[in-house]
C-alpha cells in the first residue's frame, strides 16, 4: 500500500463498538478470547481493517451493520443497579428501560454509573466508542450533583474543595461546591466534579462530617436532567450530540 494511502475501512473494534457490542477495549479482549469471527474464521488480531460488519459474528451470532450513534438521557430512580444483571437478584436499570426507551433503541450501555441509592441523570448510548470517550479522564467532563446532607458545614469549607482533597490516601481533584439552602439540620449542596471516582460525593461530604441522605445527578457535561420524570428516558437530539462529540478528545487507546 502506498505510504500516503488510507486503509479502506475501519478497525473491527471500532465498528463493533459503534454497533453497541461493547467498548473498544472490551472488544479487543473478546477478540483475544477467540469470540469474534469473520465468515466463520476466528479473528486473532484487533488490528483487522474491514469496510463493514458483513460476515462478522460474536459468540457465533451474526452482527448487523453499525447503527448511527445515539445518546439517551434516563432519569434513574433509587433502588436500581446500574448493570445488566445482579447476582443478588435486585432490579437493574434495564428493568425500567424496557418501557422507557423507544422500541428501536437497540442495545444501550450506561455512560459511567450511579449507585443503588443515587438517582438522577444517567446517559446511555449504543456506541461503545462514545461511551469510552465520555468516561475518559482526559476529557474532564463535568458532572453536577445535588446532595441533601445532615449535619453542619460552612460555605468556606465547601469553597476549599476547589483545591481538591485527600481522604484515606485517595486524592480527589477540583470540586466546585456551594450551599443551596438549609432546612433545620439538613442542607442542600450542589457539587460539580470532573473525575467521578467511586462514591466521590458521599465520601467527600462524610469527610466534612455530613451524612448524605439523598443524592441526585442533575447534569453530565452539557446534558441536563431538567424536568424529565423519574423512570423516563428521552433521546438527545442529533445536532446537540454532534456538537458535543466534536469537543471531545480522542481515546489514545483507539
């Protein structure tokens, strides 16, 4: 192939991610495990370039052409696990999504996660590549939460979080936190983070002597929960999604 020629197609991991099979890294692991084949021949490298998914199968099941990238906003209620299935038998987000998503949504994956007792905005996409980009720390996409917490805290303590904080050896980066209102011993606090480490909001507020009794995510990047009813989903408009994607950094692992 001439040095300046471009390959006729895309890496198979990219196409499978766009088809909603899994993220690119997960697809690469699937290929390493011998789970992906083309025309019945098991693939042995993720560097394979193909024009489309014709003849491609995963675990023996044929994969159709890659769907256009779609992004949905879902108002996750408390009491649901952000997973496809739970060994303990607890209900998952997919229990609610059966009725919340349009029939042609296909297979969707959550962007990040919300724990069992956290409610609010959860984004879902059929594109594993987009999911990876949105979760990539280098993109620093802000996530905004509203927390109702019991205890006493001063605005000055919240403002100090803008410099980050270290708790039990774990460093949490910049946090923009502000008191919204107080009712007795409870206060509503708005917090915006960019890292999204496990249970970050709860751990930081507990470090300040507060007990979180309600936690809701209200925004993820430019997408907001607004007045979306609990348990319902809506699709992000293509124009809004395209503008957002153009602002993201590429995954260095792609």
